[in-house]
């Protein structure tokens, strides 16, 4: 593989494809992606719980 000039983690293989060997950058990306997915799941759960609370409050107020 041939190193891409000015890019320490990029190489060009024999087919001309660019290959990135920056494993720490990839790990950081995957960690950030996992964290974002977890935050999204937590947000979706909180939205569902708020919706349930609103329904309960509507039932309570209709009985008053």
C-alpha cells in the first residue's frame, strides 16, 4: 500500500481505494455513536413516560 501524501493514517491500495488505519479515531467515532444512540433511547423513553403521565392526568381531571 502507498501512503497518501500529507495524511498519516491514509493509504491507497493496489485498486486505488483509500484505506484509513486510524484505529483510535475509529474507536472514538464508535464510542460517540454508541453514546448518541443511548441518549436517543433515553429521550424516547422519557417521551413515552411523559405521554403516559399526561394520559393519567387527563383521566384524573375528568373524574373531578
